[in-house]
C-alpha cells in the first residue's frame, strides 16, 4: 500500500523552487523606489508574533512604514531584513549576512535558510 504522506524531500524541493522563482529581478534604484511593484497584491505585513507549524514562531519586531525593511527575531537571534523584488508577486525579505529569506504569500509566510538549503518555519500566520 502506498503512503499517503507527502514526502518531506518533495515538499522542500517545491518550497525551494518557489523561492528560486521569486529571485530578485534587479537591484536598480528605480526598482527599489517603486513600492507599488514591490507589493502588487497589497499583502498585509503587520508586526507581531507569527505562529508556525511544528510549534515554531517568528517575531516580527518592526516593519518600516514603506515596507522596505523589517526586523525579525527567530531562535533567539535578531535579523534585519531588506525587501527584494520578486517575479512571483510574493513579498520577499532577505538578510544576506545570515542567508535567511522571509516570504509572504496570500494567507501565510515562511522562513528559509538559503545558505543551508532548509526551511526553518512554514505556514506562519499573524
């Protein structure tokens, strides 16, 4: 009998494929200044504690008024995230030093560690 469970390796490959599809288009000053193209679907990104699967949480301590930066706390560390344009329309925040990426799509968010190729928190909701 086949297992009905979704293999974690398959799930992670799909998650990282979604991240790859949301890679930055460009880093020109004009693109960074155009906030409407950064958030075309008007996703909300309020500060607060986001509860995630597997009893994890991400504390969004601060979001700038223009939504171009945010401060996240995860696993007793603080990360200063910068907004990056994504082709998919998702909101994407990155901390290049740590390799963390915070993705926001309709109804949920996820925290990824791109340096080590792993998912840290999934299905996060405020």
